[in-house]
C-alpha cells in the first residue's frame, strides 16, 4: 500500500519506518518542502495526519475527499486540551475524507518498538471511525505493527480518544505510570 504522511516529526518517522519495514511504500511531507503536503495527499492510498494539532486544518484540503485519512493528532499541550475539539470530526468535515482516529494514545517511542509488546501482550490500538473500508485499512496498518486493533466505535467517539490522550499525557508529565490505571482483568 502507498501511504502518504502529512508531517515529518517523531510520529511520522516512527510509524512510517515501521510501515516501510512491513513492505509499504511511504512518502512523508513537511512545510519545509513547498507542495509536499499536496504530493503526499495525492500519493497515498491511505494518508496519516501527523502534524501538530494546531496546524491540522491548515494542512488538509478537499483533495482528500473519499480517501482514508488516519488522524493521530492530539489537540493538547502538556495534558491540557487546546483548540477546538473534537479535531478528528472537524478534519472529516473539512476534507470529506474517511477519517479514522488511531495511534494517538502512546508516546512516539512506543511506535519505535518492534513490535510494541508489554508483559507478553501486544499493544491494543483503539480505532474510531464511521467507514468500514477505512477501518479495515486502519486495522491492517495496526496489525502490520504487531499490534491488536480495538473497535472504539464511530468517529464521534474520537472525541473520547482525544480527551483520554490529554488525560494520559497529563499523568506522564507528572511522572506517573499511566498504564497502571488500566490493568487487565
């Protein structure tokens, strides 16, 4: 699969590197290269939105209409929500893309693990989206990382992922082990 990545930071690098290892063709983009966002949007069968949340709506456009867009952004700074929320739904409205919220609950270093396994269990990645074909693409990309996709519900529930991420990030900034709050049954 061809994956266009909007962004060139840590998340873009970590996920892009893992997907390349899994055999996907990946194109990253950044503001430094004029027109590269447009090229990445055109290139990808699926597109990952991996820019700072405050820039998300400036980067995407209607050329994404009908495409699978995976949103890993977090509209938070230091564990506090910022900007208008929920961002994933706003991106869907602005672009007409088939948006899936995913990959936003873990620190970038987790995505550099091959595979991300904790206590013998593969990392679970919640997915929120309304389009079954887009969700199937996202599930495959999650599995390509050695992770387990979890159905988190429709795109409206992406707001819960964004709030959860803000809460977890706030705990991490305090030096707390957020994983300890959700032990297995």
